[in-house]
C-alpha cells in the first residue's frame, strides 16, 4: 500500500518517480491510478526527486484554475515553464547566461510583456477569424479522409492522418510551403519527444544532460533560421496570413527583434501541431475504446462537437505547465512559498471526480464539459478555436464514410510527460 509522509507532505516516492519519468506516461492507465490517488489523498503535495528541483504538484481542477488565473501571483518566466531535469536546467542557464529558457516566447513571458506579445496574434485566433478558415481546413480534411478511405480497410491512423493533417493545417496558416512540412515535423518531434529514443535527434546524446541541452539548442536554432527566412519574405511581400502579422508587428513602437520573432513562429508551429496530432489520434483511440459512442455519433452527427470536447478532456495532450510563486500563497490549507515551483496537472484536473461525473467514462454528450485541456487564465491556449475547428471538420469528413472501427494491433503512446498521445494506432475499418 502507498504510504504518505504527512509531516513533509511528500508525494509518495513511487508516484513521484512515475510523474517525472517520461516512459511512465506511455501507459495512461498507470498515470490515471497515480492521479486518482493523489486527488483523493494528497491534492497538493510536494514532489522530491534527486534529478529535479522540488516542486508542488496541483492535481485538483479548482486549484489549477485558481493558480492559472493569477499571473500576477504565479509567474511563468522565473523557472522553466515545463518540467526540466535539474542538470538540464543548470546547463540551459549556463548556455543562456542565466535564463531558464532556451527560447523566449508567449508561454514563458510575464506581464506586462506577455500581453503585448499575445495581442499581436490574439485577433487572428479568435472565433470570427478562425471561422473564415473553415472552408480551407475542410478542403485539407477531405483530402486526408479520401486518402484514408482509399487505403481501407487498415491503417496506422497516427502516421497516415494524425501526424500529417494538423501539421498541414497549421503550416498552411503560417504560410510554410508544403515541401518544408517534413522538416517542421522532424524539428517538432525532436523538441517535444526529446526523451523518446524513437523521436530524439541524437538519442545517445540525450542521456547526457549537457549534450542534451546543446542538441535542443541546435533544434531551436534550426527553427529560427528557417523562420527568419519566412519573416523576410513577408516583410517584402505581405499576405493575409499570420506569418505576415508577426513579421510586421510592433512592440512598444519597435519591430520585434529577430530572436523573439523566430521564437514567436516556433511556438505557433510547435504548439499548433504536436498537440492537435495527439487529439486527432485521441478521438479515434477513444472511439475504438468505446464502440457504443461510435454508434451514437454515427446515428447523430450533431454530436460531433461534443465528441471533440470530450476528446480534448480524454486525451489531454498537454499534460502540464509549471508556474513559480511570486509571493507566499495559501491554498488548500498549505503555503506555497515565494519562489516555489508548481506543476499544474491538466491531466489530473480533467478527471477530477468533483467536476466530472464518472470521469473515466468517455461520453460524447457530457454536459457540462468545461475541461482544462487548453489551460485557463491569461495564458489560456491562443489556438484553442483552431484546434476545435480542425478536429470537428476532420471528424465530419471522416465519420459518415466509416461503417465500423476497431483496434488492429498494439497502441503505443509517446514517452513524454509534457505533450503525449498515441504514437502508433493500428486500426481496421469498414467503409460505407
Ligand atoms: C498555450 C494546450 C493547440 C498555440 C496553451 C496552453 C495549453 C495549450 C494547456 C496553456 C499554457 C499555460 O497556461 O502556460 C493546447 C492543446 C491544443 C493546442 C491541448 C490542441 C489540442 C494549439 C494551436 C495553437 C496553439 C493549434 C496555434 C496554432 C498556443 C500558444 C500558447 C498556447 C501560442 C501560449 C499562449 C500564452 O502563453 O499566452 N496551449 N494547445 N495551441 N497554445 Fe495551445
């Protein structure tokens, strides 16, 4: 049985080990068990592990919302905004002369700078503008649906559709030519799957923290050199795309500096497709797990938007973000001290029994379904409306053409504790 040291309020060691271990996240059931126990017994505990600086782990929906809402009290800049090994953190600070971030972008900016940078593209990602993209996204979705139907009755849904469709959409919107998409896919996987040997740039080097930080720095430099070319092009010949908006933006009356500019593109490119790949695959994974929900949406396609929302909750592609307390803060009967590092577990929040009835049931008609897959507060996902549109449009193109759907082999998940979803999803399907 798991024991808890109430005096120091430590998360039990076997659970702490799993939370920090990317491999453990490739087994979703194992993580469900960890978080169910923590929500019931230790909703806000401290994780201590020799490879990491200690951090608080928030697992309850309400606590995560409360912390996320207040970026005056919890900052994103002082420490890494994602869980990072101590030695990698030291190495990054060495490379950057003190900053915990290899890249400076919206995710790790604080007020007032954060809002200035966010405002540049905020309107572009609002529902009104995103609706204008629907016709183009539909075209892309239906060409992927055609490919899948042409390859019936089997496919690996991840490599055939889930990796490629969202990439194509976000690159189209960013104005990256199709021929460069494989490069973007490779760089994103090298960034987010850095500890998964199947995805890392140089998996042998990733075991050595100093070498790992250098490898990631090179991946980011490759992104930067690519996007600086795009920016130059959009300054010379502006178009109606988000790349043009960023290239020509002013902050405090000045053009954005090349480093911040490249990082702006990089965060949109990366945040915009690994996450949506995970949710695209997540929808099919869930429908194979719950065939009665597949039957239900087949009978009533007006349930597709509900299926989309429930998919984001079910798969929760972004597992966490980190914050650092600006001041001592009382929450759930405890004091988070100024300077303490806090993990916001969206994965746990989205299965919080106090917010979701029978959270381990996948229900496409779940109402209400106010999940935290996109975060909350000033840093809430800027691309959430695009992500919803993208998945809805694909499912609308695909589901009417499929009569049955089932697993056709072992499903594998990405070994990552930041962004993770199905990595291999063999399915068998009949067409209408
Ligand atoms: C922020 C999740 C798709 C761009 C976030 C955050 C989450 C998230 C949880 C909050 C970060 C925080 O609180 O620190 C997701 C999920 C997606 C998705 C689950 C898809 C299923 C997208 C897309 C784009 C995008 C399609 C853009 C094309 C961003 C950006 C931020 C962000 C730029 C930073 C916003 C800020 O810090 O102000 N996302 N995202 N995301 N997301 Fe997404």
